[in-house]
C-alpha cells in the first residue's frame, strides 16, 4: 500500500461551498500547516500535519513545501485550443475578429501534424498555469480533437473537448454539414468519451453558424449519449444577439434557440452570458445549465461586463473561463484579476474566497464533476497545484505584509501569474514543475 502513497506538507486551502450560499467563513477549509495524502491517484486524507504525520507508515515519502500554498487544480470552463496561435490579435470586436483572425487560424487544423504540434503547446500552457481540467473547443476538423485527446490521454488528464459543428455563415473551407457534423461527432464520442479521464462535448460554435437542422442533430446527439457535455456561446456581444434574432425570429430570445433544440441541461455550458435577462437566468437554473464567466476576453473584445450578482440571485451555476484566444492569458490567476475589476466596474465586490470557488469547486460544479475534482476532499482525484509565495520579488515582499489567508489569497489573484505555479499534479503525478 505505502508504495503507491505519498504525502505533501504545506499550507492547504480549498472551497467547500459557494460563499454566496453559505457566507464567506463557511465556504472554505484552511490548514496553515497541512498534510495532503495521495494514494493511487486519489486524495486519501487531508488535515493538520501534526494530526496526520503520526498516522503515516514509516516508509511514506513526505514532500515538504516551504512558503507555499496547495489548492485544487484550476478548472477552465471555456477555452479554444485552435486559437493558441492567434492569442493577442489586435483591434476587433467579436464578429469581425472571427472573420479576420479566428477562421484563418482554425483552417490549419485540417492538418493532423499541425494539430499535434499545437496540442502539445496548448496542454503545456494549461499545466504551466495550474489548469488541470478544461472544457475545450476544437476546430471543425476531427483531427483537432484527436490531437488534443491524444495529448491529454498521455498525461492522464481529466479533460473535456469537442469538434465544432458549423454548417453556415463561415468560410467554405471551415464548414461541415448537418449530417457530417453529426456523424463525425458521434464517431469522436465513441472513440474518446469515457476513455481514461476524458469526456466529450457536443460543440455547435454558436447559433448563427448552425442551421436549425444541425442544432436539431446536436440535440439528438445529447439524447443518444446523455452523459456527454454540450458547449457553445451565448449572449456575448450585442451585435451577435441582434444577428440571432434575425436568424431565428420565431424564438423569444438567444437562449430560447438552444432551449428549443433541447441543448440545455446539467452538462450544458454556455460561454459568456454577458447580456442575459432575468427569465433566461431562471431558465438556466431550472435546467441546471452553467455559464462560463470570461472576464479577460469580454474586456479584450469590448463585449461587456458579466453580471455575477444576477447569476447568484437566480442560483445559476458559474465557472471561470480564460477564452483563449480572445482571452489574453492561460492563467486563471490573471483571469481572476480581471474578474475582480469587472465586478468593481459594476459596483460589486469579488471576495478572494469567491474567486477561489470560481476557479475550482465552482468550475467543477459547472461541469457536474464536483464529486471528482475541484476540492481536496478525500476520495477525489489528486489534481492539485503548489503556489509559490516567493515566485517573484514583489509577490514575496507583498505576502510578507499579509495578515491572514484572505489577504494572501487576494494578493495571489492580483499579482500572481504562471510564475506562481511551482508544481502541477494530475491524478497524483507531477505533470509540471517550474
């Protein structure tokens, strides 16, 4: 037994509930000198080091991190793998940005060799930034999804991805048909869904680029495979919303388009949701659907400010998304920095413990995976990260001024970035070391 066990000693912090539901003080668990015990890829114990150390067998290795904090691995609920090479592209809003930068970049993923090369870069960036699970857009090409899943499988990562379904309002070189979108997606589900720690997401790009026939077949895929995910965009940009109204005049709104085609449900994640009305929030809650809050890309493309208090009021599940390549960083710490500012601009506050929740347990709940990831609870996957208090001279100096874990956590989410991630573990195995 002890040969598969290992223990990690450091400060430990994880969310146990949403601060909006239980209050800040009841939302987290913190051990200033903690011990995390990992057994065969799962967490088997956590608690005070002084309590647990005497219970360990003499031959169990204990790794002791000084000036460090262990948290669950970060969970990115919306990111585009094929847009890695166009991150930081200048000067457009959503629809022009897609035509100018995104579609030409995604064209390259018909080439499996290119997809393989980018998959390695993309996964390395995720792990370097402490992200252990992501909900990932591929391109329209099955090659892109195969490349991503092959790399994720090699490292035994818990990842979710899907082939884009897009049969209109895009360049000829980047469209499928309603039928090929269905058959190619079905083949990918059969190959990858449930293999190791991998999951498939049915992925219509967004309502304007799918015909009613394709959206109906996306709904059919969900009916045929009830444990797969559904991943798309919703109410990101005002011009986009007007376009949807023009394309689907018979529907009462953007969300109603997806609702009509049976695309809402407990494994459905809608990126952005910047411009939602109360009735749409009610419907998202009723169907257990989730929204991915993508502050960095919403600011970069000038799309608007996500109303987190509105989502909380209607108890909508919310995760955090980097939305690379419109988002300008793979780092969820950097994304939380932007999220705090988005709340400030609306006269609202984002507490450090709500930030932690969004990046970990909130993301896990958005993905209906909170029984497996998002916390340090015994029995869950040993996906965790080690944050270095001394990652930069400024971070080191500023944390020395901190009076408590709340202040330290806020400093990490405002000054932290990829350098803050000392090590990343997936299923108990170190997959990144700075």
